[in-house]
C-alpha cells in the first residue's frame, strides 16, 4: 500500500486503512517512512492499522521491536501475526508473556491486534490470554492466498465460534482472507466487527494489483446495505 491506494480506499468509504506490503507475504510490513506518509494522507477520523510482518512467534525480540516501530510510525492498531510451528504453543505463550510485561511500561506499543492464521492450525486457546497481553482485537486471516478464501478453509460454524469467543473475552473480532463480494452475506450473518479485503478491491482481483475505486465502493455498499451507517467496517487491506 502507498498514499495513492490509501486515498482510493478513503474515497471508496473504507473506515479502516490497513497498511501492509502484499509482495512481502501475508502480513508483509511497510517501512516507517511509508507508514508515516500514509498516516499523514489519511484523515485523522479514519483509523490506520499496520502489520509487523511474517515473523515466527519465537522471535519475540524482533516482534517487540516491530510493534514499537509500527506504533511510532503512526499506526492506531498494530497487527501481530501468530505464525507458529506445529508445536508452537510454548512459543506463543512466551510471546504473550513478553507482551504482557510491556503493559504499563510507559512506551507506546499501539493498540495490539492478534492475527491468527486459519490455514496454519492456529491455537484457539490463546484467545483467552490476549486481553492480558494488551490486545484489543483478534482477526482470523489466511496465509496461502492461492488456496482459497477463509470460507474454503474454515467452516461457517467455526467462524461463528471464533467471533463469539473473541466477544466473550472483550475483544473485537475480524475476518479476512481472500474474501470476495459473494462472501459478504455470510460475513454479515456471522457478525464480525471488521471485515478485511484486498484482492476483491483490486483490478482483476489480483491482490498485488492496482486498487480499483469502483470495487472498493461495491464492497462498502454491500457491507452497509440494510444496516446503519458505520455498523459494519470495511477495511481496505493490502491482503485478500
């Protein structure tokens, strides 16, 4: 994402601008200068979220440094991918311990949002610990964008359970991962607080392609149809 794409997303009605580099992975991080430029170009009334990159959870020091960098660059929400190995429960716990220790430290680390990866066997039990580790929200996304949408990887009932679980522990919940216009009905039935799009907003549905303002408007209109303005959040995401 760059300032031009951010402007397109704003004109199209996005309520959150999610800044990442789709050429650098599922949650590819942008450099600080680009993030600052996007924050300057986006109205203060529109939240900016940004990712810390596709960093394995055992690299706790690197993740903490990226959280600080992204927050200092102006992101309102800092998205942290929970990229775990098959036996990654202990590594996730160590990361959450480290993040919990940052709470009240007097250093800006942004409002944290955990991103669980649906096609990488996420540890659902970590949701319980996220509030204590300074997280205000949790999203479910996909890693392999070529393997289908979130709805191809995860069942409707599992997605509903994820959103309900997040709400029970006081987190906002988001869904993303190759979502398309055809998925919006089911998304609205499930009721996440945030719905994230990238590929569906681009020319030719190519997540690395140019953002299409008409596509942004179409997604926004579908999300808000039959609802009060602002009750569904269309997040213009640099990932599908």
